[in-house]
């Protein structure tokens, strides 16, 4: 089983690349955003728990987010592997994933970061915001706040996965095809 953690700042191209990678490697794509939307829309027990925190303007605790992810992983017992998109975002979540995966006889194979200059990413998101309808992609100040949160909470994962020799950085600037080629080169050499 191959398990890839794909991360990078908002606008780095994770969602776009995930579509190609899941097809090429027959992986189950698990997007934290999609998982949250499913649980909230369907008013699951975990969705109800998350909503309480969100309605109070608080971040959903690691335990609830991880429980949602585990629930989703357990729906795919026969998968060739997972492509984690948006999880883990914190060191606590990374530790929780490392604790959970061995219970299904697996582990994180690699963490691949799509790296790009903030100014390029801000421009990408503002452009995406014109057609996506996503309010958080239409306000430069909000985008920069998301980057600050990424730097504070997600960037420490680089060191965490480097210590495990599972971290790979990929240049996220170029055509979609060029970036896909860079990513597949890393995965094919694991």
C-alpha cells in the first residue's frame, strides 16, 4: 500500500495534481475539505461535533478531524493506497496518522510538498476566486492569513517528515504537466 501526504500552501495545486496522481497510481484521494463538507452536509455525529466548534469561531480539534479521516479510510479497505490532501496539517495530526496507519498494516510512504513563491500563489488564488465562488480566494488579506497559519502550523511537518526520511519538495511552478511529471518522478523512485 502506498500512502502519499500531499501538501503545500493554498493555491499550490494540490487538488489539481491529486486528480492526476489518484488515477495514475490507483489511490483513494482523501481531501480533508471534502470530508468536512460531507460530514457537515449529512449532519453526521462527527459533523455535529465539528459544527459546534465552527459556530463558535473555533478550530475543530485534532481528535474530531482525525476521527473523520479514520472513518473515511475505513470505508476503503481494498484500496491500493491513499492520497492525503489537507491532512495532516499539524504535528498532532501527523502523530495521530502515524499511530493509526499501523492498525491497518500501513504507514506514510512519502510526504510531497508543492512549493511556490507566495506572490505567485496569491495571484493564482485571486484568479481562481473570480470563478470558484470561494470567498476565501477573493480577499488578499484572508489569503495571507491562511499562509501565516500554514507557516505556523503546517510548515513544522517538514522537519517531522525529514526526520523519517519521507519528505520530498517539488517545484510547484510551471505547467500542470510539468508539475505532474516532477511528482510522478518522485513517486516512481520511492
